[in-house]
C-alpha cells in the first residue's frame, strides 16, 4: 500500500480554508454563473403549474432533527417532516403520540435517511433515519409522511450509519460514531482501550406492528465507526463500514486520530451474525443480545484502508465497495469476490481485538487518484454503474469508472459537497438522470442573511455528454445525506379512515362529551369546518371549563373527511398546540396549573370562517 501524501493534521483546517478560498473564487465561479444563466437549463427544471415533479428528494435535516422534502427537478421544497425535534407547525412533540415517540428529548441530529427496499429496489413504503444527537432511530410512514416509531439505542452513542438497509429491509445497521463504555457508565478515559466499546446495532422493523426493534448488538473495539453500506446481489449477505480513530485517541482527536497510516473497513456477514444469535452465542448486556467478537469468532473481518476514511459505498452490481479517503486524496476500490476468497483461504495479516485482518493486497482492486482531486467523501452511481465522488476540499464532483479507475468528467460545485445523491442512487438499478450535490459551505450563493449562510443543493444533469449544474436550492442546516425516489413509487393517502377501535375518536356531534373522573377531565371533541364541538349538549359546545390543578385530556377528531382540510388546536398562553389531519384523532394531555381565561383556536387555515373557529378554555381558581 502506497504512503499517502500526508495532510498534516494540525494544519488541516487551515488547508481546507485556503483551498476553498483559492480554488473556488477563481475559474469555478465563472463556469457556474454561465450555466446558471442558460435558458435551456431553466427549461429542464421548469415544472409548469398543474404538472408535478418526477422525483421526491428526502434530505436529512442534520441538527434540525427533521427531514426536508423537495421535488426534483424543480427543487421546490414541499414539506418538512418532523422526526427527532419538536415542530409547532404540525404539533409534533406536543400531542401525546409524538411526545411519547420523542422520549423526552427535544432535538436530534438526523444524518442518514434510508428507504425500505424490496429486492434491492426502493419500495416507497418507509423511510428510516438515525439520530446522532440522542442515539435514536426512527421510521417514517410514506403514506402520510409522518413519523411512526422511534427507538432509543442503548450501549451506543451517536448511531451514524448510512443508506444502510439490506436488500429486503431485513436489517438497518447502526454503527456508532463515538465509543462509550457499555451502558454508558462512568469509566476513566485512562481505561479507554479496555473499557470502551464501539457498539453496532442491528435494528429490525415489524411492518405489521409498525415497530422498530433491536435484534442484536456487536461490541466492536473502541473506535469511531462512520459510514456504511449494505452489499447487493452477490454480496447481499454482507455489509461494510468505515472506522477511524483506530489509534484509540482520547483527546485532541483532530491530531491524534489521524496518526496511523491506515484505519480499517469492517466487513461482516450479517447472516452469520444472525446465526450466532440463534445459537445463543452472545451475552446479555442490559437486556440486549451482545456479540463480543473476541469471544464469538467468525463473521467479522477488518480490511486495511488509507487513514481516516469517510464514506464507503457498494456499487449497484454488488461487486465492489469503494472507500473514500477524506485525508488521503484517493478512492480505494475493494472487491467483494476477492474478500470472500481471502476469508475462505484465511489470508490474514494478524488480528486486532480478536478480529482477523485481511491482507490489503488480497482485497484491493485498485487505488484511484484523480488529478488534484482532494477530500473525497461519498460516492453515488448512475445507470451505467459509473461512480460520482464528492470532493469536499477541491469542491467538485468527479465522475469515474470503478472498473478501470479512469476519470471521465468533473464538475465544480459551490462549494464544499459532503454527500451527493443520485436518482434511485442506492438501489441495484440507479436511474442516472440526476445527481444532487449537498453543499456545506455555500458562501455567496444566495441573498445574504447575515454571517451564517444557507446551505445549498445543486442539481446536476447527467443526461448530456458532460455533467452540468442546472439548478440550485437553499436548504436549512444541514443536509448530510438524502434519498431520491421516483415520484410514482410513493402512494400517499388522502384522508385517515374511521377507526372504530380507537376509544378516543368521536365521529358524530351527538357523541361528543366531557367526562370527569376525580380530577381527571377527558374531552371527546370534534373539529369541523368551522367550529369545535366538545360537548354538543352543553350551552356553549365550544367551551371547555375545568378546575385549577385538573389533569386534562383533549381528544380531538377531525370529521372533515376531505382532502387537505386540516385543523389545528391551540390554547392561548398554555404553550399547547396540535394538528388533526382529515379523519385523524389526536390527544393533548396536560395539567391545568394556571387559573384564568384562555382562548382556544384553530391554527390551520381551513375555510373562509377559519377565523371564527375558536372558543374558550376556562380554568376556575382553587
Ligand atoms: S456524514 Cu455528513 S458529509 Cu453524517 Cu454522511 Cu459525510
Ligand atoms: Cu379549522 Cu382553521
């Protein structure tokens, strides 16, 4: 393995800054301005009124904790889906169901969305996501674009993951970005190497119950695990993930975690891990089935790779996995077939923490080093299997052939792309039409909004001879990864169906009621154009009166079974707010700890008489 031109770690930040300011304000800006003013490019992305976009783009919202939905090619933002953070626009995190889902946390850091798959193709049913901020995983229902389940992942800190769903959604794997002691107990950092672990979790999804579960975990060495991808076709039982900090540094990471010349890709066979769990080859750690690779041998291997890799991506044909260097200016193509042979022939170059290390030369197919390309992070693919790698430092996307390593094309982007996403990019058959660069430091792209500028997503047309940036859209912080799916694969519902089993739901005015049990008050109300009815028999059906200190449940059903007639419900000065979509029932639970008179009203514009859709919440003092 060749020695990489070292980018002195301490100088890295300065180097990045210098490269950006030097390279990007010169020739690149001209190219971009030129292409932005081109009329035929404008026509490519213009979607006339009445017509709809061809693709949905699901962009991770990073530390906003949300997911942002755009239409492609217009790049119009059409929705925010709240996942890990509260959202007052939809009442997410306020109503009982979503409050429970959020598990007491108020924010999240959503990095990697991944669609559910069938035979290696997006099936358009579910979207999964991980939270690096508070160690959770979530599933979003694509019939309603709402979050349906969230689980807390124990023994792990910052499940990062990638588009990491196996070919038939058997598992979503969550490698951890930070190593912590099991159970996240206190342990001195002097004992890091012996007491800390980088736990990977195998999460399953029960589609019928709409529930996420942790099937098992693996107590890997105390390194940082970063990006990962599942195998495809011939490699479908396998998966790969990158590591850094195999130095086991515990401080000044930006220097100390970049000392060694190489880190590893963890290559594992999840079918084999599954078998080990079935055979009871695990230990119980706080209720989780934990595999300890130093005791339960097999199924996991290390592949040496140039230091501090970031992304690792599997080609659509499932033949190769490609690691991107981050600190080394190269992509390394590894062959699954070679890896399987090396495993079979036990071509090991020692082991670490009981895990066999495969010989680099036995698995490596080729090293690819496009001229002057710096900071490769992530790779996507087109319909011909060609690779597109984002270069964070040289601010471009490089197209190259994984079979030959030849550079085919490159296009500058503005400025620092993290991921990119190709149409149907993680499937066994990408579409090849579009790729979108998800740029982190967009600088002067849009009207100034102060010192911190909007991030940008640039749409690149792949249909011509050369890649061409044809559109750009601002995006809130911050898209790490995204998924792009054909629009006709997603089948949304228009209204929620009546649910006769839901004890909180009321569909007739005459069934509305306010029930008191001790100091518990249950309101069974309805919302309709253009009034609330909490108790049809009352003198004032749109008024709720309770005593100070009462525990109040407001169950509200929207009986407008009509597309897009959504009502909101807010109580002035009580910091409460929820949404009921057509046909939906939702509940607010709270203690009326403030005596007084509080108007209640519909927050969501629903008819010409929306402004009249209000009432009072009266709290009688003790
Ligand atoms: S990470 Cu952000 S650029 Cu979380 Cu996928 Cu690579
Ligand atoms: Cu209901 Cu506005």
